[in-house]
């Protein structure tokens, strides 16, 4: 692709992000569930249109790699958003103030993914053996995810939260959508800033999963970058949709665990066996589809709530 394609592509992406995060989501707008679903579908269709463009402009194989990578990254983004939802509930963030964290969290996710993509592609290109380390890491991560449950998502154990409690002056109350608050000649950080710090560190952790996963599907920087970008687009809409469907996909972690272990195994045997992209797409779609279907057939009976006793003391 020419330099002009990248200039136009990134300009369009930035414009879409600005419209979604800064214009359509202005003034603390809380997106209704139905609107969030429609908006999420629109973003998926936009990714489908881009896959068709890749099919026409490059090759069917590249288009298939993009779709497979997009499916993996979108599934991991959903898991990321589940953590966001848990964090917001844990810290009792007022709904109208979630937008500020989502805005900078999504921007941070794009930056983190970009850094990890550049580093990951460079490492795999120069040191091919590192792909086997990525494979082991993904198998291990998938195994941990398979054994994990919601009770293990405990923000109080986050190192950033512990550090902020110790070193930062934190206000007792939220101050609208502000991250900083000055009173008595002294600058304080608000609890919303602490939430943002934890969200950004979570983005780093999820990037360490997502980039090795996409590199197992393609080491083409074009495919890796664009599939990540389209997975991140529309995360705000997806967040509000998942807020209403959080209990519905309680088996998704198992599907993601299978996907990560499968992709890791694919990396480990790549020196001898080349698995066609369409086979990988079929396996990934089947694993995720079964986890979603199981969630629908066997709904969660008891609603998991965060008790008031678990509310963290973020004050200094």
C-alpha cells in the first residue's frame, strides 16, 4: 500500500474515533441498549466492508487473514470490556462519568496496540524463534483463563491502585468527569483518575495477549494493524451493549481460553506444519460460537454483584 493510503486510512480512522468518542458521546451521554446494539452492528459491518476492499485490492488470502485476525481481536476486546465493566462497578463510577474513562481508555488501547505491533513484527521478522515463546505464552495464558473465574478479577490487588493509595492525594468524591481537582491551593487526583490508571494498565496486559495472537495468523503489518484498529473502533458502543448483556456471555472466557491455546499451539508447530488460515478461522469461530451458545442455553442463575464491603478505599 502506498503512503497515501496510510495517510487517508489513518485520517479516516481518527475522524471516526473523534465522532464516536467526542461528538456522539459528548456531555456524558449514556447510550441506550438498543442504540448500542445497532451501533455495534454498524461497526462490524464497516469492518466487513473493509475486508471486501482488501479482497478486491490485495488478495482473498489477505482478506481471510484480516477477518480471522479481526475475529480474534474483537473477542479479546469483549473480554477487555468485561473487565472495564467490573472496574466501573467496583469503583462505583457514576454512569455519566464513564465516558471520560472510555475516551482515554480507547485512545490508550490504540497507542498500546500500535507500540506492541511495531515491536512484535520487528522481533518476529528479526528473531523468528521468538514466535515459539509467544506460542508458549498464549498456551499458558489460555490455560490460566480456562481455570479462572470472576472472583479472581480483584481490582484491589492491582499494583497501580496500591501505588496510588500510597503516593497520590486522592479526593474523597468524584468531581464530575474531571481527573484532577484543585482545592486549598493543593492539586488532588480524583477517584476517576485512579480508575483510568487501572484501565490503561489493563490495556497493556491485554495487548500482550492480542498481539502474539494476531501474529500467529499473519505477520503482515497491514493485516495486524488494520484488524486491531477495526476491533478497537466502536468499543464505546460495544461497552454499553455489553453492560446490558454482561451475564449473557458468562462462558465466553472458556471460548477465549480455547482460542488462545489453539493459536499458541499453532505457533509451536509452525516450524513443521502450516495450518491454512481458513482452518484457523473455522476453529476460532466454532470455539467462540459454542461458548456464546452455551451461555444462552445455560444462563447464569445468580447475579454476581459487588458488595459495598468490597468498595475500595482510594483516599490518601
